[in-house]
């Protein structure tokens, strides 16, 4: 798969903007909205605190189609997303998946039925 120019440019800008910083604490936040046809909805939030690995930022973009995955290390893991195995990624995402399932259960209680 060819590298995305947008991803390459993002990686370059990220490297340029962080090059002078000594410590790069940051977080990755997600918001997932689930809406039912009956108008009911649930919002699920997930926030992963961490840091950008300065050594990884010195490397050329790896073409993973997820540039932050090459450098972001959450505080509850000592590796980047790109370094994790599929099983480690599933375990990391398990709490978010539980929140999504609970939200779906709540929506089903409103009379919306998943088929």
C-alpha cells in the first residue's frame, strides 16, 4: 500500500513541532457516539495518557497508516502501538470495548433492537 502523503506530512510536522521539547507528555482521546433510530444515543469517552517517545520521533515515518502509533506510548504500557502484538492491542482496548457493549445494552433497553 502506498504511503499517504497526509500521513507523511503529519509525521514531519509532529517531528518539527516536538524537536525542541525535552518532555512530551500528551494524551490520546476518543469519543464514540452510538445513535439509535428512536433518537436515543450514548457517548463513550476514552482517554489514554502517555508520552511521545523522542527516540522513535527521530526515525523516518514507518508507513503504518497510523503515524502516532509509531511514537505514542501510553503510561500503562512500555511500548508504542506499532510495537504491540494483536493480542496486546486487544487487551489494551478491552476496557473501551466493555464501555461500548454497556452503551449498546443501554440503548437496547430503550426499545431499539439490534438485528
